[in-house]
C-alpha cells in the first residue's frame, strides 16, 4: 500500500479530475446518454492508464531539470523515493494497459491508441526547443475527449474534434498560467516557454484569448448537437470560473497561480460534465 501511495504521488492521480470528466463527456455525447457500464469501465481504465503513462514519461524526461528547479526538486523521482526503473516500468505497464483497454472498446480505438502515446513522448522534449510547448501539451490532452467519443460510437465525428480542440486549448491556456511560476528558472536554464520568451503580460493576454476561444467552441457544440438548458448552465458556470481564474492572476501578483491552476480548473471540468450528463439524461 505504501508503494502504491508513493506511485500515486509520483503521477498525481488526483489530477485526473482535470481531463477525465471531459473524456466521459465525449462518451456520453457520442452515445446520446450513458453508453453502458462496459464502455464506461474501459474508458475509465484507458483514461487513467493514459494519464499515468503521460506523467511517468514526463517525469522521466524532466528529472534532471526537476532536480535543478526549487519548485520541483522534492519530486519523488528526484529524491529517489521512486527509482528510475520503477518509473520506466510504470510507463510501460500503463501504456500496455491503455492499448488493452482500447482493444476492448473497438478496432478504431486500438488503431489510434499509439498516437496519444507518441504525443506523451514528444511533449517533454518540446520544452528544449520551442516556446510553443504549451500547444503540444494541449494537443496531447485533446485526444482524451475524442477517445471517449470513439469508444462509444466507433468513429470520429466533427463534434468530437471540436470538443477535443476545446479541451486542448483549455489545458494549453492554463498551462501558460502555470508556467509563470517557473519564468525565472526557465530563463536562467534555457528552458523554452511562452512566459520566458514573451513575458508575464503577453502570457496573461494570450491565456485569456485562448480561453475565450474555448468558450466559443463549447457554444458551437451547444448549437451543433442541439443541447439544452443543463449544458448551457454548465457552460455558464465554467465561463464564470474561467473569468474568476484570470482575476486571480495579474502581472503584479503571481502568488495565486497555483490556486487558479488547481482549484478553478478542477471545478470547470466537473461542472461541464455535470451539465452535459444532466442534459442528455433529461432529453
């Protein structure tokens, strides 16, 4: 149990609340309701396996940078609480579990499963050569909702792509805010990020613009799929949370970035999923 707890801390399983509700959202929108317990169980396994694979790979690739950064030097792979062999083993096992869960869903899910894994591997290295690394993170995360849709319907439709792009931009936008905490470190050690390249004000402006586009994409889903009041209420709540998130951070006060990142974004995914679930169940 102690080892499981340590590995859970290593990959931060509790942060699955950011993306998992949107994966479910893709599945229930594709099915027009609950897609059945078998699909939901396999989707849950696939989502947790994907996130475990992504975080393990990220921690492995970034372990030397994490050791230099005061904010991350107490991470378990840096301190030795988790050994490198354990981290590699966890990445391999979780990737295999992802493939098995995808195979249990349908053929298209299995065929496409290597694509997000490739994105998980590429993303950590983008911080070594481009300030657009946040976009790569968003791309990797966009596959989750699309995977949920494919799991329930067996094909990829335009609404699933819109949902995936919306979620990817949402995560990329708040990653811009999160990167503000490392702006000085990134500049000193040659790590590429948008804040390090363009500064705090430009980062805040871009994050707000990106999240405005996210809301427009969610509105487009409302019209495209003919969704109702519950979805609209969930979207309104998410818009208010996004607005509140950006009010917490200003060029003169970055002390509340962590709160904006963890508290607000966790609630955004939950209220969007809750509104969508109620909407499809009522209709």
